[in-house]
C-alpha cells in the first residue's frame, strides 16, 4: 500500500465505488496524556459489491476491525495509515476501535498544557487530511457524510464540535460524556473537536434562518485580554453582508469562534466551529494593521461557511478557488460593511505584494494548479492560491460586472448547496448571468503562471510636448504569456509640496504595446502612474521623469494608495536589480515621516529590513544599516506619542540596532530609566526590547530568565526561547540547532521561536558552519515528523542572512544531486534558493551604484 500520500487517481477510484452515509465517532479523552481511544462506525454503500477499497487512519494501534459483523485482523488489514476493506457489500457497516495519538504540531488533535494553571486544552486541525489522525475516515472532500460525535472528557471542560453542544451526562468519577447530534452533510476536513476548560463569552445574531447563537472561546488565562465586543461586532456585520450578497441563509445551527494555542495558520473554517490563532487575542498594544488583519481573518472564515462548507470543492485542485473567493469576499465585506473602508488599499499593499513575490519564484504555478496528491496540496497554501487568485477574482468582477457576478454566485449556491463542485460549475453560472464567454479569460489568467510588467514609454518633442506614448507589456523568461488588463492611468502634477492628480482615464491593455493617444500633443505630466487605483494584477514601472519626481517628493501624495503604488514599483525595481538598494532605503526613510496607513508602514519597514540585510552590497551594508538606525531612532522619537507609527518605528529601530549607545537607550526603555512619551512598554514590547538586546550581546541569560518569570505564559516561553537563540555566540547557535533540528518533540510554536532566534544575527559568520549542516539535514528531514514540523525545519532554519554565493551554490548543488527527492521537499528548498539568487543580483546592482 502507498503511505500517507493519497493521490487524486486513488481518490477518484474510491469515489467511483464508495458513497458514505454516516459516521458515529466515539472518543474517550481520559485514557492518557499521550493517546485517546477512538471508535468509529461508518455506514457506506458500494456501487461495486465485492470490490476492495480502503479507509484512512493514522494511529499507533488498532484493537479491532469489524466489517458487516465479521472481524478483520488488524495485523493484516492496518498498516498504520490505511485499513484495507475487502469484499464490500452493497450496504456496509464498518467499525474500527483504535488508539489514536495527540499531536503537538498543530495537526490532528493537538494537545496543549497551559503553563499558567496546568490546564489541558485540545483542538483539532484537519485540513488538508488530518481528521484521519482522530478517527477512521474516507479522507477526501467529495465523500461527504453526516457525523455524530460522542466525547468523554473531564466534567469541567467545554466540549465544542460542529453541532450545538448538548448537556453532558455523568460518566466515571470526574468525567462526563457529550453526545452531539448528527451534523449536516459535509466534508470530513471541516469537522472539528475543541475541548478543555475554555472560557466562553456568548451572544446571538439575527439571520434569515432565525436567531443563531454565537460563542467566543479562549483559554482561561487569556480571558482578561479578550475584546469580545469587537469580535462580535465584526462577525455580525459579516453575517448581514454575506446573507444579502449570496441571497442564502447561514447554513448551520450556531457559530463559535475558538482562539487556540500553538496554531500553525491564521484560522480554519470548521463548519460552525471556527478555530483561530490566539495571537489575535491582544495582551499588549498592537498596530491597527494587526487589528484590521484580524477582522479580515474573521470575515474570511465566515465567508467559507457558504463557499467551502455549504458548497465544497470536489478535489484539492480547486483549493485556490476556495481560498481566493474567501479573500475576495472578506475584503469586499470589510470595505463595504465595516469601518475599514480602505480594505482594498490594504489588500493591494500587503496581499498583492505577497502574490507578486510568490509568482516570481521558480516554484510558481498557475492559479489552477495541478494537484496530483496530498503533498501537492500541502505546499500550495501560498500567495498564488490566496492573493493572486483573489486579485484575479477582483478583475473577473470588473470584467463581468458586479451585479452579474453577484447573480451568478446566488445561482451557484442555490444549485449546488451541500454538494461538491469544480471551477467550471461557477464559470458556467457567471457566463449565464453576464453573457460573456469566460473560456479565454480562464486560460490566460488561471491556467498560466507568472506576472507581467507594464512599463510606460513617453517621447516628447523639442517643446516638451508628448509626441507618442505607450504602455509596453513584458513577461519573465519562461512565462511567455501576455494578458489583457483593465487599468487606470493617472496624471499627477507638482503643486507646491504635493503631487496632485489632474486627470485619470481607464483603458484595456493587451498585447506587447498599447498606445495612449490621450496624451499626444500635451505637456508631459510630472508623474505618470500606470495602474492608478490598483485595478490590475501586474508589476509596474515609472518612466524616467516620473521616477525623478517620485524620488524628489516622497511624501507628495495626499492619499496612501498612489504612494503605495509608487513605493511598490520602486521595491519591484530594487528586487529586479534595476534600482540600488541604498537608493530604495533612502526613499523609504524619506517616506516614513507622517505615514498614518498602518499596513503600508508595516510593509515598508519590512522591505527596508530586507533591502538593508540582503540587497545592499556587503561592502556598504554596515554603513547603510547604521544610517537607517539613526533615522529610525529619530523618527521614533518624533512620532506622535502613543501613535501606531511610534509603536512600529520603535520596534523597527530595536530590531535594526547593533549595540553601543542604541543598546543603552533600549535598556533604559526596558528598565524605565528612559521614557518615550506615549510608548507603552508592555509585555510584548518588553520582549521586543530584550530580544534586540540579546541579539547584540547586551543582555544576559539571567535577564531572559527573569523576564520569563515575569511572563510565565505559553507566549512568554516562546519569546524566551527566541531570545536565547538570538545570543551572538557560537554556543547559542549550536544549542538552538541541537534543540530545534537534531532533537525531537518540541511543539510547533516553540520550534518556530527557536528558528527565529537562530537566524537573528548581526554577524553572519555565526551561521557559516550551518550551510553544510543544513544541507546534510535535508537528507533525513522526512523522518523528523509531520509536514508542519518538516516545513519549519526546512524553511525557518535556512541560514538566509548569509545571502552569499557559497550559500546559493550549496543549495543549488543539493537540488542538482537530489533530483529524486520528494517534490514537496524540493519545492521548499527551491523557495529558499531563489531569494538568495535575487539578493546576489541586487547586491551587484548596489555595488555598481
């Protein structure tokens, strides 16, 4: 039998034979701290009586298997991953009595012990294929069924699943049993179990189906930080918007949102029981960008209740549509139904930047990616699946029109409720409502990879009048597709200190060159902005005159969107080695004063860090970083007291500083001898300051121990691990490598924290010994655990800060000599190598400046 990696062909074959009716799943969570008892009875029919099939289960052991009343020997029918089901009848009842294992990787049924009070918290995470770690299941999205869970657990726990929580009945001493009613018919990956002494705040929302109960859950030790009113308000706005937009009532009986620890992702759309990373419970002051992002996450998961849960993809090749639709729908809701009316600006600044970055890796793929098996799915939760797909859906809405698009969605939900669909089912409805043929559009945008570049070319005569103008479209080598773009062109003039838009027009850009007759015969504008208002998905460039204007007036735009577009163009030019990294850093630093758009500020500070540490030529790097540190400190000290900008600038300054007077100043902020008016030196800020001091050798192990005692929480434990791994000594790096890579058993969140500290270096020589060790580790990394752990080891322990030829060549050599390595592993390694190749080109450009 194959291992864990279910293929599409196997799933297709199994779905042709099996139709699943119902699961009864009984779980006893009181048996031990490492395992639990899982008993599954599944009723299913076979279209081919007598045919053999299999059911999925990843578990340490199976005690008994019974098929239609006849026992099957676990020793010969269970291989640790699958159970062979021989000679099916037309109607079948299969019972599997197993011992399943708790996980500490954020997959399956995750078990966490709160260091504050010693209480145990459980939550499930099943996407892509991890419900088979909790019960025996035909694990694929098109084999929908109803599910009834019966759970025995400590009597003081909250137990939550997809159906409303029933009243428990007493079991053994100190335990109780919860027997949940059967769910609606759904895919197995959106079933859920969350159990533990969670605190809960309750409310309700009026919907088309009547009053729906709402619940927000978190660990008891975090309840004091839970801003439930804000979360409920956002959730209720989403309910009203989506029911109206989709003309479809909320499909489930209740809606719980559960904030859970050690979470690998932002959230998961379990039907009626959404799990969300508890980092969205803010125990300290956070930026507006993070608050806005939490709202987007809440709305994204709520949108999935319709698109994903009510109507579900048939196979994982439509994962992109599932996630892209939720991105588009949540951003639309946020812009039209909440206080974040500039949500599309945030989308362009942050999400599309992620898409552009992902689309320029050698691992890029069409939006409709070929998903051959589960390994392909696991590495496709990326910027193409989410952000590029959502960008293209936004274009599709413009192409067919908002009203026809909405009408098509409504028909889609009405026709396919509780079923499984493909992309063609949605396009068919949109073609009907819009009257457009979407076949060509789909081929160009969904079935090809890569991002186009749009560059204006403007010629003037001896009087300064435009004699010809055009937009030239190009593509990257290997991605030879020119696409149609609907976009706007903005003309800006310098008026005093401002750049004021004097004209805007829209046009269709197709082919290699599109003329702009509107501009001929008129004076050249001070700045010509292609893709003004960010309608198109494409990299843009500025002509020479426009670039000079932008550099001379970094704070000239009244609005953040054109400023973000121009800065984004400069960033793309820097990444493409068309602009010196030091020039880009100067532009960013000149653009920061007075910036109030929280997401744009966050993105710029992140880009500044990458430019300084990876793209500036090594010979100029220390000088460039020192200049940036001086400017960031001055900007932090002059920022409005208590402002979002102050918080972000202090954090960025702390991360960049190298010691000396700066370390002394940060130490003063930490111990209170220095005061920056309005700055909250709260728990999270204290860890930022202390980690910065540790990284430059200005803090001790005793300092970290004392801070961990002060913050004796799960987050405090992670922050302490990160700070210890950041010490600038060979011994600290060796310890981090040993604990993170060579040993086993650490929870996913602790492993991530150690990795973050490990690669936090000012002296990159500390990481040179790990080039060889890293690539040697890859040969056995598949043995180190589940996909989540492997991904952390491969992606987060890569010594990226070296960014030199030796690292690039070593990674290239590994890829060349391991052509037969698993595709998912090779992709992760490629995605480490590609940024180093880009950095080397940027460094050469900076050296030549």
